[in-house]
């Protein structure tokens, strides 16, 4: 049964691939998702197993039958493309090239990654290193049809991506057609307010001025357990955190962005996702 709704919204969640890559699609159907995000392999390991032919066949069949599109890959958390340490950086480049190949094999249009952590080398050096590493991974992978998305971050430690200018500069140094994923919890923790329609409009305008809305391809919709500018990345259920339901309603009803895929990464498992997707659709007036 196709679950894609006859609306402008494309809402979904990060779903598990445990037992086979195709389970992400059936898990998405359980929560009436329009779109799903997955890990392409065990994200706690540098290398993953090859996909079996039967696994791929089932994956593509379920995608066609369900209408769940697009599928998005979130890169492994082990990857640090900004690392000043050569061994870690080289492993990260190789792992990211593998993620790119997997995305191409699965016919998935978006591969998402955190920019990485400069680990004391400084923001400028870190930004330039991310750009060089992305270019290197792209050249190693030698694929087409995949767009790399940089995810905004909360600003913990030496992580890059909490300032829109970091992402702008990575794009500029890389010379690549990179896109952006806004994580609402992350940017709120980094100091970009979202709690009201006016707050969201101001943040959207700042993004437009620094990066450009044409680069924005995806949202992670997550409430925040901690206050504005806390620099703490702790997700909460929609409307149960510091951002609140009004902030999500502002995004969902904004015609400048509400045709983009929007992914939940909230606590609560399948039931949490199902309930929050119902809430998001209500906030959008559906």
C-alpha cells in the first residue's frame, strides 16, 4: 500500500535496517512515513558487508510499492572529515567514499554527514580540511546521482557546523554542489531561535543571506531538551521540548520550505515516531 500523502508535505523518520536494508522501508510503512532516513550499514563499524542481491531486490520492490521517496542516508558517526590526525582522516575519507558508493548502488539521492570536529586545530583549518576531504572522497567514489548534504550542528566541543558561515565556507572551499540539512534541535542549541513564526522567519532569512535557500534540501525535525544557545545536542519529542509546537507549525506552514523532506530523530521508537508524525500533520493543518 502506498503511504505517500496527496499533500505538499514529505514527513518521515530515521528507520532501522536491522535484518536487512529493506526493513527500513517496511518500518517506514508502519509509521505512515512519506520519506525515511537510514544508515547504509552498521554505523559503529568502519567497514560494512556487501548487500546480497536478494536484499537489494526486496529493497527496490518495497520502495516502489510503498511510495516512500526519497530515501536519505546518514553517514556513520565514526567519520570525521575535519580531523587533523592523518590516520583518522584517511579512514574517514575511505569510509565516506564507501557511503557514496552505497548511496549510488541503492539509488539514494542524498548522503548526509556532520562536517566533523577540528579537535583543536581551529575553525578555519577545520573548515578547509572538511572541504579537501569531501573532494577526496568524491573523487575516490567516482559516482553520480548523489548529493552530499552537510548537517547543522549544536556547537558542542570542537564540532563544526553550528554557525551557518562554517557551512558556507566549506561549500566555497570544496567547489562542490553541496546541500544543507537543517536540524532544528541543533540550530536552536547553537543559538538560532525557532520558537515563534517571527523567530523562524528571522532564522530563515539569516540562512538565505549566508548560504541561500536553494542549498537547503532536508530538515531534521527534533525538539530540544535544552534551552536556546545551550550548545547541547539532546533531542526531545515534538512539542515537548524548548522549541515547542508553535515553532514546528511555523516551519510546516512556510511555503518557502515546506515542500522539502522532513525527518524525525526523536525518542520513543516506532510509537514515538507514529504519534509525532500525526502531530506534525495536525500542525500543518492536515
